[in-house]
C-alpha cells in the first residue's frame, strides 16, 4: 500500500490524499465554539451530579413508578447472535434501539449471513448493505464507497465503537456483526464520518462453555483456519473467550502471496449483577504484496494475460496491529447506567509499492510502463477514553433516554514517505531489470514526513424523546476541540466544530414507520492545502419508511437522501492542493429481509445513486514537443469515481430438517468511472454465487462457489492509470466443528 492514514482517516501517499493537518479557525468561530463547549461541559457535570441524586433516592419510591428501560450493549450479543435477520442496532444512538424506530438508514449484517456466504474481510459483509460499493486499495486494503463518497476521505471504521487507523483488511473471524450508519456521523464519532460510519462489533465472552474450530481451502492454495473458544465460571462471574485466525494465499494474480496471523482474547468479570468489566486484546500481523494491476492504454485495458504483474521485486506491505479495550458498565440506579471505554491501538506499517506513471512508446516500437517505487514507514498510536452516562426519565408524559458522554483522545502519527526511481518495463514483453542489490535512488522533492500529535476533547449528547407510542424524536450534538501539532513540519493548528443531528419517527401502527433526519459532519483538511484551510463539511437530509409484515418475517426499508460535501481538497499534478471541490449525491435505497417459512432467509438490497462533482477543477500534465506543461481541466458535472448508478444484491438460503442448506446469490453493479476525469469506465457486471452445506451432529461442511459464470471484470487499481482484474470462478470448501 502506498499511503498512510492520518488520525481523521485521511490518506497520504503518491496519488492519494495527504495526511490530515489541523488548521486555525477564525476568532469568531472559536469564540462561539468555546461558548458551546463550556455549556456542554457544564451540562455533563450537572447530569453526573443528578445521577448521584437519583441513585440516592428511596428505592421503594422508584419501584412504585413505571420503569423506563436502561439498555445494555451486551444484550445484542445474547439475543441476536444466532439470528440472520437483524432487528436491533446501536450504531446510530450508541444504545440498542429497534431498527424500525431508528430515524436513519441502518445496515446490519450478522455473523450468520457473512459466514454462510464464506465472507472473509469487511468488504464481503458490506456487499449486503444497500448504497455501498466494494473495492480495494492496491489489493491489500479494504476500500468502499458509501452514497458516492469513498471511505478514505469520507468514512470512518470503528472497532467496538472506537476509531480505527486504516488496516490491511478488517477480517471477520472475530466479528459478531457489522453495522453501517449512512450519512454524517460526527454527532457521535467526531471528525471524518462525512458519508458513513462502520462499526465492527466483535464477539464478547458469554457465560457458557463452547468451542468451535473451522477451516477452509480454495483456489491458489488459499487456506484459512479459525478457533473460537469460550470458558465461563458462572459462580465466580468470569468468562473468557479466545478467537484466532491463520490465513495464507498465493492469489490469482502473479507473485501476490500473502499471510496473516491474528489472535483476540477477551475476559469479562461480573463482580455483581449491576457491574460488568470486559478487557479485550487483539494482535494482527499481516504480510501482503501490493498490486497496481494492468495499465490502461488509449482507453482500454492492456491486451495481456489477466494474471500479469508489473510490480517490482521490492514490493511488500507488512503490518502489525495491537488493539486493547477495557469496558466498564455499571447500573447506578434503576434509571442511570455508567459506561466507560478505555481504548488503545498501536499500528505499524512498512510498505514498498510500485506505481504506474503512464505508458509511452519505447525505442523497440513497443510500449513501456513508467514506474516508481513508494517507500512508507508509518507508526500510529491511538489512546482514548469514552465516559458515558445513560439515563431514562420523564418530563410530564414525555419519556427520555439520554446519553451524555465525553471522549478524550490522543492520536500520534510518525511516518516517512519517499519516492524512488524504477526502470521502465515493456507492457507486452515484461523483463524485470531492477537491481535488488543496489540502493534505491530517491527522487528529490518527492519525500514527505510527519511526527504529529492530535489531542481531542469532545463532549456529546444524544436524546431519544418518546412523546407517545406513535411519535419519537432523536436529537444529538457533539462538540470537538482538536489541537494538532507537528514539529517536523512546523505546523500547529486547532479546530472547534459543533456537529448536530436531528431526526424523528412517526409510527401509527407497529408494522409501519416513517422517519426523517438531517445532520452535519466535518473533516479537517489536508496539511498540504494551499491558502485558507477550512474543514471539509457534509450535510444530509433523508426521509424514509420501514415496513414490518407477517409477524416480523418480512422487514423492508426505503430511504431517499440528499448529501453534499464541500471544500474538497484536490491535489493536482503540480503538487499544490487547493480546496476547490464540491460534490453532491442523491439517491434511493431499498432493503428487504424475509423469512417466508422456517429456515428460509432472503436478503435483498438495491440502490440508485446520482453522485456528481458540482465543483471540481484540477491541473493535469500535457505532453508537448517542448516538454510537459500543465492545463487546468474543469471536471464539474462529471460523475464521482466508483459511484455506479445502480447496485443490486440478493442472497437467499433455504435449510432443511435433514441438515442440508442451499444458498444462491446475485450481485449487479452498473458501469462506473475509475477517476474524476471520467475517461475510463468499468462496464456493467452481474456475478452469481452459490453455497451448499450439511450439518451432522457437531460437524458442518460447506462448499461455496464464487463467480459461478466466470465473469471477467475489473476493480479499482491506481487512479486513472490502471485497473485490477477480479478473481475468476473459484470453489471453496470449509468445515466447522462445535463442541
């Protein structure tokens, strides 16, 4: 991978976005923001004192009153761990709320679904969510587009509610479910979720003894083994769970072997029926080789074998990730629950990757690919704490479920990024001439680096207001105070941003609800932006309906949205980045989940998206007889990259009492441009997958067939220069033993 991720989720690298910096706002904005900050802090303190008063009240008086529910996050794992049709979500409010009563478009993919589909990484799960397009970054990193905006610049990935640096791939071996909040999420999670937030809910210890071991094997010597072991002592209130993964593959593409180890132990202690403490640690080490794919020549993919690789012998992408979480939950009274999350992530990435700079004629009358080698050494450390109070109370006949929180975070990022010269290579007769025994020649003026530290102080409030059974409102707001300092580049900035959200749900019957929401989010700009540095901002309005039929055996949701993003930083070929970009996305999304009869599940999603660059201009190189000049090109009106107008996905599985289960799925993705210049377009593609499994006592066998019709199609490569061929037909065999 030829980039690194800043603390707000932006990328730095050759051809990608640059590491995020923190700018200095205007005096008026700072004064207003500080006033909000003081008010929110005072409110949090008052709530804390109020909770003590509530706790001190006579319990007999409380029992006489009608209790309001105080939700615990662990309830989801217990009640829904085996369900393939999700009915509850936490990502929009941080507390379990029925999806039909959530005023937002929520996507939830449970473990049962992506396991049946032989899902391995995050993208495999997200393909079941409407409005999400799945790609990769150089074949070594998860990359997705939500409502026309890519995950690197406009999305946020969280693990158990804590922000994540970019990882090689987010593996599914230890996940209970994946939740997606579409639209701005800054009111809960702070900077960067401009178009969507993805929360990875990991498996937590449960109070029963269980053991599961699984394995799979497929094409290109792809092998995978997993372990999920749980031990519990109910009398002592202790439960221990360990998940582990080993994976190796030679890959469809030449010289792209990879390997991965991961282990995730977690322990839960319940000293009383009111208090739970969970400590969770995870270590992941991965070794991949990046892939820029096949070059595009005169508007077409090079006519060479689809497995052909033009990467240099230096290519490698090695990562080590440590994650630690400590969660405390304690019920202070019948109506007040205290929650605290301490989290730490240590992320190191050493990468060398070959990039393409274009294709040009050579002296032999053929064509050469001009290449360069990007060398990255990145270390990120994230330390934070989320303190929250969850309370329920009444004001007259109005019920409130109020979450107030304060997040403190420090994000360190130290990296060096250099660009080295590589010899050209012939497109049709590739002979590698790079000398591995000689040191790299670093191209002057192309190096970057940082030794930055960001500190975040952010109080937030979310209130679910129930006026009556048929009308509810949700109000959320978060204030972020961000201080950024990088002595290496002599950069010091600070931001003060308020991120609001408001939504409402109208439900005159239990099986039908209508909702509407509006919200804003922000992301700090690139540190290389020239001129005034404003935060990138998004704003969304959304309306929708959710229908539940046949005793909850059919769930359907429809969403219509309008999402805009302003002040997009555009790096051009001259090395100057200016905030000269705006984008608009409008669309319709439909999701249907059905259980027509016992043991038959169907999941269907469709999205229409119109993602347009409303203001976008960049300088591009133009080759002339006298050399290279730069010309300003206006891309306004073009479609956003990797934003197909139509995406349709369906998966249906039918089980029988004799242990057999059959599944089949289809995915259609309309044509999509690979860059903002709209010069090359990946065509429409329809792929089919199928599965068959058989369970006998404690053992389950499964066969998955992917790309049944052996469709040849392409995926994201490097900018407008290349694409990566997708995998052909493959047959994967798996087993699972439960004890």
